[in-house]
C-alpha cells in the first residue's frame, strides 16, 4: 500500500474523532501575563500559543493613549495583551476568518475585556492616518500579507510603528523584504524557534513604491478581476488575496462545474463558496441559492459578484459551515471543501462540511463534492449518506455524489 495515502486515511479517521464545534479553554503565559484563551479544533494552533505571538507580546512598547490596529487575531491571546493596555475604542481588530473574530471575542470576554472588531475589507476614510501602532502576525499567502502591509501603512500616522512577526516556514523573510519596500529598513526585535519579530517606522510618504503596491486586489480599495465563461454564460468576477484561488478559476471547481446536473431543483447551498462562482452557476439551475463562507473577504467578493452579474435569486452569508443556516433545508449542497489549515493538511473542516451538509439536506437531497483523487472521502461519506457514487474522475480530481 502507498504509505502516503495510508497515512492520509489515518489522518482522516483520527480527525473525525475530534468534534468540530468542541471548545477548549486553556491558560497561557504571554508577555508576562496569564491569559485565558478559548480555542476550537477547526482553527489553526487552536490549543497553543505560537512563538510569533509570544515574541510580539515581549517586543511591544505600549502606552495607554495609543491607537492600535491588530491584524491576524488567532484565538485572541495577543489581543488580550493589547486590550489590557489601551481603551476598547482604541484597539481595532482585523482578520479574514469569522472564527478568528468569534474566538477572539470569547477570549477577550473570558478576560473581562472588549475591543472594536472591524470586519470590512477596507478601513473607513476617517480612520486613515489615525493609528500609532499596527501589529501583524503573518498570514498565509504573500499577497494577502502585502495587502495588510499597505493597509497598515495607510492607517498609521507619520512616526507610527509597524510590528511584524512570523515563522521562517511561513515566509517571514520574504515578508520582511516586502514591508521594507514600503517602510524602509527594519529593526530586528527578537528571534526564537525559527520565528522572528521586526519593527518598521512610518516616515513621510514616498512615491517610490514597489510595483506590487498598485496591483489590483493588493492595493487597498481595489479588486482583482476575472472574466470566466461557463457554457454560454460569461461571469465578471471580483476577488481579493486571501480568498481561495483568488486569481484564477480553480481546476477542481471547474471539474465540478462540468459535472453538475443540468437542473438543481428547489434550493441549493454553495458551502464554502469562495468568491461565489459555483453558486452563480447554480443560480441558473435552481430556484434559489444560498452561499456561505467563513472567510469575510470571500463573502465581500461574493456579495459584489452577485450584484455585478445581476443574480436575483441568491443570498450570501458569513458563516461557520452551516451554523447560520440551521433552520433552512436544501435539495442540493455543492462544495469544494478545504483540507488545509494554514500551512498544514487538516481534514477537520472538510469532515464538518460532509456531516453538516447532511443535516441541512432534505431526505433524498444530494451532496455534490469535488476533491483531490488522493483524498479518500468515500468511507466517511458512507457513514452519513445512504448512497455514494463516484460521478467522474480525471488525473487530479474526483467528483462524488452522496444521497441522503
């Protein structure tokens, strides 16, 4: 037996034993402070504090009057350190994932604190140039990091400071070079276990910015645009870095689109919709389509794409799998489920997609799923659904149909 595939099957089996919505609260020591943290297995580093977070907490120089913009929240440990130093209205928290907001809110509440959560894709005009500090724990994806650097530069007053931390594995070396192209020379503040934290000083604006600073989607208040033709319909799409396959049509999604039935009677759910293409196509085949994603940038992109393509029979939700849709039912669920968490393979969310799709489907309803060929979802599907078929297979992907 192929050892790699065997280990992946074991990973899926073991992951399935972890309840997706399980909450774990634990105590951590960060920046010389004891902090109560709320985590969940669906979230990366859900039961630990990263070395990057520890380095940031040890390196920050804070004053009570400071206004702080914090990107990359995790489960909220560093947010507690910041919130203990400044007024709630002076701490603005930014992330791309709805669970980051919810866990951070719970963590702050456990520690008797609050802050301002900013869930929009850009800062309001009146906040530009008003922050003293920007704090970034490096996200997955260099282009998303670049977008955050530009937003931080835009948000900071002259003389403001950007703190950046991350791991060598996560790309911190490249990220430092990108931030230096905007801010100038960095100062190394700490290094530990393959992680480092650096700071940058914002000086008066320079016109000599790197080429990527004006790339649509990376530059604040811009979008990356895609023109996609599916059958005889052309879709004009708007996306952002941080959204799955934001700059191209994903091959797995394209394969699923080729195999969808010609009619999706009743109501359809696009689960984990990304920028919404599956749902847009399904809207031509269904009476109504709901689209849901945990990525707030994906939700913003989908909302714009529904409007840009004049789709009247669809709604988009920011949600944790089907948590916001528990009272709704569907004839079809279509999905290209994720199997990565940050930089690691992790099947917890994909298995939650399979289980919770079953919960919202009517009897006889169908789940249509595309996955890489090496992922053995069939045994898991068969534990929930009465019939599972392999609809199509190519060199890289398989389309599965599961009937409730």
